[in-house]
C-alpha cells in the first residue's frame, strides 16, 4: 500500500511538472496595468502539488519546470 502511494505521488509530480512547463509559454496580461506587466500562471501546478502532497513535491515541481 505504501509503495502505491509513493508511485501515485511520483506520477502526480511528473504530470504537474509537465503542465507547469507548458503553462510557462502562456502569458496573460494583467487588466488595468501597463503592457509590460504580465502574469505567469505556471506556478499554479507547483502550488497545487505543495498543498496536495507537501512542500517538497511543490519544490520538486518548480525545479523540474525550471530545468526544462
């Protein structure tokens, strides 16, 4: 049972890292702000991982996203 939980966490971290990497290419302009102010939504999967699995998987998602 514990091995299945580790595998589920590992796969979830990998999928959230991939989503974060793909979201890094999307920039959303913040309403009522200058044109150079853009919002980066690629940090949302790391926040989801941090809240769902703990702080270490959240950091790992960010590391993988930045390494790619």
